[in-house]
C-alpha cells in the first residue's frame, strides 16, 4: 500500500480521518458512491471540502493511487468529484487509480477555487 507522505492525516481540529495507518488484514474496504443529502451536518460538509481541497492541492487533476487514503472519506466524493482513472476499476484495491474531476469539483465546491 502506497503511503502518501505529506498528505494531511485528518481535518484540522476534528476527528475526521483522511488517511489510514496500515493496510487492512481482514479485507480492504470497498470504495462506493455514498449519497450526500442536503441536510448533512456542517462538520461533515467541511470534511468533504477539506478532503477534496487536499486532493486537489496534492494531486491536481493527475491520476493517483488510492494507497492509504481513507475509503470512507473517498466514498463521499466518489462518482462525482473523484472518479476512476482506469477501466476496469477495482474498488477493493489499494493500487486502484483515481482522479479528481475538476469541472465537477469546481461546480460543487466553488469555495476551493
């Protein structure tokens, strides 16, 4: 599992995790699109924005390996701002390639641009 050195570990001042410390021993967590409802709590929305901002700053629009990035946090953005960068896409692989869809990210999170 690739560790993204320098990537923020969590949202500053919260317990919202952005990375994991080590690979899972009992199966890798699958990345799957999660529905973001309008009534989500403000801290949850801030965590999405902070994580996406870190992805954009760290990787830009280039493909990146999932590595030690938290699958749960990716799942809140998956299928919209974060999309597969390979076909076929293995949602249960630490080597899976993803990329940020900058057009969708700018439309959904204009404060980051």
